[in-house]
């Protein structure tokens, strides 16, 4: 059994909201002290291009935790600074940097990563979106020991989460963020007791979740409705699903589509991508086999609108 202090000394590394939820759980956990936080450097954002601190940095500062923001760990001085903190455990969640072996060797016990999939499936940058786009009905959280490979390390804790038929990436992200906090607390409690084991991943079952691009949001209505639905759910809220619609007046509009639901079978002879009008309060769009029903549509440069507003404004089919 590894000898550790009464409370584990943790250095946390993360950047976005997903990571902040795990940091919050660690701050509230009686079994550890968060000695410091590492996060990405503040990045310019918004029209004013003002630098904005990450959600993890904001949370750390609210709780008086020291924050470090190296560009990377290519400078040995940054690794030495981390080592001087003498962590028992490194906890990493969506940090945004690939950590060199010198960093992984720092903790007295283990470097642990909170990953948003049931490894070895969906290793990589976009596990939530890729799982939904593939039509998966289950995802989860894996707490793994970090190695030099990308999400290849052995797993200590894994917990599953159901993906509902109409759930989108934003909803699953938030649910997994909460679950990640619960799982890392469970992992640290096991470490403190010395009652833990790591299960190697089966590399033959591994899949890779490539980073998303904006171009992947373009909807091909020539596909079956289920595939279209999976894509639109996966792309929400970022980068968003869209298509270019010819309104029949020599003008093409780019329309952003909000996740909705699959409707009835399509009528024969209707071209995929045809905007059919309002059905049950939703805007109906034809696919290869069924109608897709979206509750909201957003023309480029305009505010989002419901089906009634779109039909009145763009299809000119209003009841007086």
C-alpha cells in the first residue's frame, strides 16, 4: 500500500467548464487539499478581444487557490515548479495540453485523467460529440492513469451514462461533467485507502474521437433521418448544424438547425432538404426517408425563430 498523508495533496490541471465541475468536487471533498491549479493562458475573446480567464481559473481564484498558466512544459523550469508543489496526485481534465513524461512522473502516486467516454472507445478530443454522432446510447466517465499515449492508460473507475434518443451534446456534456466530479472523488478515496486497481485497456477495441470542425456541422439531408438527427444533436451547441437553403427566389440562405425529433415517413417525390412548413409547432424538413422536426431555426445574421415565425417570414404562409 502506498503511504500518503491523511489528506491527498492534489494539483489540478484543466481549463473549460467540464473541468471546472471536477475542480469544484475536489474543493468540496474532505479527502484532499487542492494545492494548486494549472490552466491554459488567458485567451483574447469577444469583439473587444479582451483576455478572459478560463472557468477553472475563475473557480480557483474564488477559493484562494494558486494558479499557474505555462504555455507548455517544454521549459524544465515549469516542470521544476510543478515538482516543488510535491503533489501526491495530478488530476487532469480537459487541460488542452499534451503532458510530457517529465510532468507525469512528478506526483508521488499517480497522474489521473478524467475522460468523457467509456475507454477504450472514443479516445481523443471530442468523445461526447462523436458518440452521439455515431448513434451510441451509452457513454460515461473513465478515470485513468495517464501515460505518454493519448488516453491509453489503465482505468481505475468507469461509470456509464445513458444517452437519450433526443439528447444533444450540450446536455450530455453537463451530465458527464457532474459524473466526472463524482468519479474523481471516488478514485481519490480509493487511493487514500490503498484499495484500488488499474485495468489495462483493450487496444483492439479502441476508437478515436477527432477534434470537431465547423464544416462538420453541414447537414446532408439525403441521408436517413436517424443519421441527420444524430449529427444535429452532436453538433449542438458547437459548432452547430446548418444547411444552405434555396428559398426559390434566387437567394440562398444559411440556416442553423436546433436539435429536434424525427417525424413521420416522407411523402414520395419530395426532395431531401425541402422545407415543408410547420407541423405540430415545429419546422418540418424532408430527409431521405422521414420528416425532421426542429423547434427553432436561425437564419445567418438573424435571431433564432420558432417554426411559426419562420413560416410567416420566409414561406409567406401565414393565417390571417
